[in-house]
C-alpha cells in the first residue's frame, strides 16, 4: 500500500513539473502606471537635483555595461522628465521641496532576455533640512520594437518607473508632509528612511486605435484608363506597426483611348493593409457600370504603400459584358492617393512610463490630448 501511494505521488510530481516550469519562466506582468496618491505634497513647488547620473559600471555575466560616458538619459532630460512627473503631486502650500536623485544602478542585466534594471535613491529636503529618503528598484523585461535593441530607451523607462514608484506613494508623501510640519520646541525631527519600492514588469509597444475619414484619388492605366474618387472609413490600430482596414464607395469613369467616355461605374470598396512608412495593402471592389448597358464590375488590387500613396497592380473585370464593355476588362497599373480628413474615437494604451506617443498614421502621432495616462 505504501509503495502504491509513493508511486502516485511520484506520478503527480512528474505531471505537475511542466506547470511549475512554465510558472517559473513566466514573464512579469505588463506595465501598470502607479495609481495617483490620495494626498499631495504640502508644497507648491518641487525641484529635482540630479546628484549622480552616471552610476558605476557593473558588468553582468551576459552583457557588457554601457561604455564610459554614455548616459541612459542626459542629466537635463532626466531632471525635466522627473519634475514633470511631480506636477500632479504638488499641493497649494508654500516653499519648495528639493528631491535629490542619485542613480545607483542603470544597466542591462541580460541581452538574451532583454532585461534591464534601474535603482534610484531619492532624498527629500526642505530649506536645507533633510526630511526623508527612499529607494526605487525597477526591473523590466522585453523590447519596444525596431531593428535595434533600444537598450537606452528601456533603461530610461526603468529609471522613470523606479522614481515614480518610490516617490509618488502614500508612505513617502505622508512622511515628507509630516516632517514639513512644525517640530516640537528644541527637537529636530529624525530622518526617516522609507522602505524600497520594487517592481518587475514587461515593457511593450504603446498601442493606439482610431477611426478615420479618408478621401482618395484613383488612377488605373494600361489596357484602358480609369479615373475615380472614393471615400473610405478606416479603422486603424497601432502597436508594433500600423494595421488598417476600411470600407467605402468609389465612382470612376473609364476610357479606352481618351477619345470618349466608354463607361462609368459605382463600386463598394474594401481595403486593408499593414506596415508603417513602407507598407503593403490590398483592395477589392464590386459594383455596376457601363454606358448604354449596365453590367456588374469588379476590381482587385495589390499595392506597395508609401505613406499615403499606393502603387501596384490592379485588375478590372466586367461580368457578362456587352461587346462594347468586353475590351475594358484587363490588368492595369494602379495609383491611389489617400488624404485622411479627420481622426475620431482615438484610444491610447501606454505600456511604459516613457512619453506615450504611438503613431496612428504614417508621420502622424496620436493627438496630445490622448496621451494622458
């Protein structure tokens, strides 16, 4: 009986091993911006002072640290960004709070797993008196796209996250406010060290989605010539790149040799594609057209997309054509020029503490009023 129970335990441990292994290797959760603290600092102004923006090099086993002199974030940039983060945590009191920030560590831990870590020490001072100190530790895994590793950008994200989580929290703000209050006569308030704020998270692309009203000019040339105009209602998603799909209507006129108008047509259009500045797109259209007799007409196209211009191959086909329309079917060179008129229903999802500015159209990022996180 004992041997049978031992065998069962052994079998269950074998079956549970993949689950344990998967859990151990599971990446940390996605980035979630720290919730705004309920209270604010009881001062109206805050100033960030960078004590040391170049932490000592500490090479890891899998990657070399940054070259000497290469900052993950310049001192001016770092100070500006951190002070921006503090604006919403300032109250309507008097005086100025000085936050002295020292980068203890800011480096890549592993190139293979794209892991970086930042450690910052923050000390709060007011009128030369030290009030409280704390530490923030942020470890992130993953990449934010592109052909290069973007190590510096990931380190920047870790620095900002470590600062936000250590400073913009109830424990630190409460202690600083308590120290800002009047001290008992003859006593100097003791400096309080707040426990470190530690976070591990996965970085990713900032994502955005929107809808757009688009107008377009159309030209097909080859066996015949067609000129047209169309309206599309596009749905756009931006993450690692742009993905879009749209539907609408087109009116076109067709001529065999520019000598006369051989046909006119109205079509329903569907179009979609993916990429960024240089992309790939396809379209399908179906409708009715003709001159003396009306017949069904379809078009299909495949294109290289350069910003707002499509260049490629299209095929025009009249279905059950009359003899006059039969010669209008065939392959053509296709040109489309698209003009986005307006964006609406814009939604932005920021997946790191870096400035959030995902691209919604080639060369056009999300409107500034959607970047609030």
